[in-house]
C-alpha cells in the first residue's frame, strides 16, 4: 500500500455528470494511490457523498467552470485534474455563446489555474467530434489518430471541443508555479453509452410518445463507434497513472477512446437495449427524413423569436447519423497498456440492467 502522505487528490470537473459518476466509481474501485476525489460541478448530487470510503474522501464542490475564482478554490491542493465539464449540444438547445463560455473559456480557466497554483497533470475529456463525422458525409472507417480526414465543423459543440483540446495540448510543457512543468493529454471517446445516459432515455421517451414506433431510415451498413462509460473512465484512470509516471511519452498526446462494443448504426445499437419495450421499427425513405429534418430546421428558424424548437432530428444530426465513423487503434494500448476493463457482454448486461428500470408503459399496447 502507498504511504498516506504520498496519496493524491484528484479533481473531476463535471464530476456529478454522466461520465463523472462512472469516473468516481472506477477510481474508488481500481485506484489505490488516491486519498481524495473532488467532484466540481454546477449541479451537485448530494447522494455521491455516500461514496466516501475508509481510505478515500469524496468531496462535492458546487461551482461554475466559467468563474475563475470557483475553479481556483476547487483546485487548491490538488495533484491531478480530469477535466470532463462541457456542454454537449447538437440540437440548438443552448445558445452558442453559452457553449463557447463553458467549453472554451472554462477550459482556459482550468489551464490558467493549474499554471497559477502549480498543478502538473491535466487530462482533458475531448470527443471524436473534434475530428468528425462531418456534414459532408465523409466516412471514417476503422480510423486511428493518424488517419487523414476532412475535418469540417458547423455546430458550436464540435467547434468548441476542438478549440479546447488544442488549448490543452498546447499547454503541455508550460512552466507552472514553483518551476515545475504541466503535462497534458486528451482522450477522444466515440459515442458514450451506459447507465444514466440521457440520450438513451430520450430515445425511450420518443418511443413512448409514438406508441412504440421508432422511425428508422439510416442505411443498414452505416457504422458508428460506441464505448461504454465505465471503459472511458478506466482509460482516464490509466492515462492519469501513465501521465505521472511517463510524462515525456503522454504529454501533448491525444488518444481515441474505444472498447469492444460492436460497430452498428446508432439506431441498431440503441434498439438492442430498448427491445424489451416491444418498440417497433417504422422504416422511412431517406428523402422523407431529409424533408422532416429540413422542415425542423425551418421551423426552428421561424419560431426562434418566440419559442426554442429543438427536435432531435435536424440537418446536422441526420447527416451524422448517416455517416459511418468508427475507430480501430492501439495507440492507447501502446502508450499506457489500455485494454477495456469491461467486456462487451458486461457492458451490455450493465446497461440493460439500468434500461430495464424504465417504466413498461408501451408493452401492453404492442403485444
């Protein structure tokens, strides 16, 4: 066992969110060299305090990533930062200015505070969307970190995530207070799923509202990469260890974050979990989906002065859903021995167990 004085304090920004909760669980179960985990979030979940153990203290800190003083207070005395806090929005629910403030200005605050108070290690939770898929429909099949791709960002979310990642990686090697150096790296998860995944709940709620019908129209051969949140958390833990032990290897690097989940379209992947509710597929010609997406975009524009119309289907989300984007890479394995903590069978079982807690409101209607 590590000496108590040598144990570390981690801060997880966005620590009460979907990924943050999985990170907390994996750190508590698998990381011995830790004494305190601070969950810094705008919206705290008091229930997470009960996760404190005899050896690890869990601390909730309510604060805003866009407020420098909040970040400063939360980071005092910390050894390593896992920066997951961001606004994910491809439905125009959040003003672009707000997304920029959180994703870019918030990341700038994180970096500057690390430099100001002497924190040496920073891991950034990026996204595959810093690369793609793009709205031009260019496929990315089994790509890795060096695969060329026509990166073209239209929405605020991928734009701001790409800008934030650049800032984090460029900060690597910067001198911090006390004369030490900050080391940074970035992880790019593909589409994350698992317990507490809000988008899975959204698809379920749509199925409930339509009486069990799920509209489908994406080509059968479309492939998307998915990754279980527990494996994303595990990769963060391994990267955190390796960044401390081999900063010259990981510093300034980015890694796609993946596991053994099958390559399937978002529709097929989600339906295998929602099939317990007797949801039925309604196949639509693609031109109908494009028309609906175009109408939704037009309605959103027309209603903007009076009402924030934000359906899941718009021109951007349809283009992404129809564009294959999958990764196949061993860079994380080569650099810090990453292998998934959970097998596909375990990921499936754990997620299904959670999905099975949803109300069975449509089963009587569809049997």
